[in-house]
C-alpha cells in the first residue's frame, strides 16, 4: 500500500511540475522561471550582506545593481496572476453572464492554502528554533530578537494580514506580504468583475477596468504627497499594489473579448511591443528601486513595470518555450535557498550575521 501511494505521489508531483494542463500558455513559462529565479536571487543578496559592505569593489557593485533590479520578480508574478485569474473569470462572465463563485474559491483555497500553511508552520515551529547567534539562523533574517516575538505576530501571517499589520516589522515569513496581496485580490476580483460586467458595451467595461487599475496609483500619489520619502509601508499594502495585478486583468479582458484582433496585433507587432516592454522594465531598473524617494519611484514605477511585463508577455504569447511550471513550490524552496546561500557567503567572509544585518 505504501509503495503504491509513494508511486502515485511521485507521478502526481512529476505531472504537476512538468506537464502543462489543457489551455495553458507555454509562452509564459519563461517569465515564470525568470521571476522565480529573480526573487530568490534578490533575497539572497539582501540576506548575505551584499548591500551592507563598505567600499565595495566593481564586482560587488555589479552584484548590487543586479540584486536591486531583481526585486521586480514579484511584480512579474503579479501581472501573470492577474492575467491568468482574470482570464478564468472573464471567460465565465462572457459565456454564462455570471461567476462560478464556489468553484473559483474552492480552486484558490486548495491551490494556495496547503502549501502556504505547511511552509509557514515549518518555519515557525522548526526553522525558528535555530540559534539566533548563528548567521545561518533563519530568525536573523527576520530582524527579530526572540522566537517569542516572532510567534506573537505569527497570527497575522495565518490570517493573511501581515502586509498591513507588520509590513516593515519582523515576522516569521517576511516575504508573505506578496501572498497576502494576491489573496486579497482573489477575494475582491470576482465581485469587481461581476459589477463591471453589468455595464453595457465592451469598450465601457474596458474603460472601467483601466480606471480601476489607476486607483492604486492614486493611493500611492496621496501617500507621496502626505509623506514624501517617509514611511515605506505602502510598498506592501494591497490597495497600493493592485495596479500590477489589474494590468494583467486588462490584458486578459482584451485577450478574451477581442481575441482575433488582439492576436493579430500581438503577432504582427511582436518586436515593437516587446521592445517597448523591455524599455519600461529598463527604466524601472535604472531610475526606480525599492529605496527610491522620488515621484517616479513611489508613484509610477510599479505601473510602468506592470505595463512593461504585460507588453513582454504579449510579444511572447505566440512563441512557446520549453520550461517547467512554477507554482507555490517557490514559496517552500525560497527559505532553504536563501539560508544556504547566505550561510556560504558568511562562512567565506568569516563574520557573524546578526550583527552585520543590524549595522
């Protein structure tokens, strides 16, 4: 019995990782793979002290630039998630006029909750028990001084509220803010689309989606006007980061409703569309950044980046690339990859982590 179960699980995992389901878009695999690698690389550079070194040489400066650019991996996932989820919901609304609420929420729960709560519990009750004085200690990465402090705030992670209640403070899963943003988006998007589809006229619906996409930009503009260069918590709030997810929804709407002209444009102008998209991403890499204090970095860079990713996605839509499916397994591999990388760097330098992280 156990052998049969083991074989079934192995086949199921292999199928989920390496077999594309019907209706999937192979051209998105490359973007998923790049986004996953970028996220792990960014966190590895942060937690290994690359940005804290004094008088860096040319190689370290190049590593800093790459690390500073790779924070955009999360934003790529936002656009992809908005497109894929939006495509499912908009197809339902186009075909039947209503959203399959129960099926949608059940699929989201079974796809997200098991891996999320498993990883969160392993981190909280296993990894968090490691020695705080050790640079490879997981808790050193959170900025917490004790396991009790982390456990006291863990309830926010379990309720998907950590991006509001502890966005810049130590918590047991510091990167969980992005999962909170996506979960809040999944909760609100079906209702928002159902209301938008009450409007008559395809162009009017598209206009309403664009207007909805601009609301998070307006929220960031208010934050910038009231506290320019101050509190950076708005980076993590759902209502100030929905614009990239909504960019994906806008693309999904065009893809479903205007399928034939949309595909003709994406095919004929693929080079031009991809070039503009790469220019948008390059502008964010050069003039933006998580620590930027200007209007572009605070208000506009997330929208510009989202539009750039969407354009690159369009230019690749007709070009299939070999790759694997990347899902919530990235969530489970990230802490292990980060810990291993940071530990190796620390041992090579022969310096303790906790003290270096707090300088």
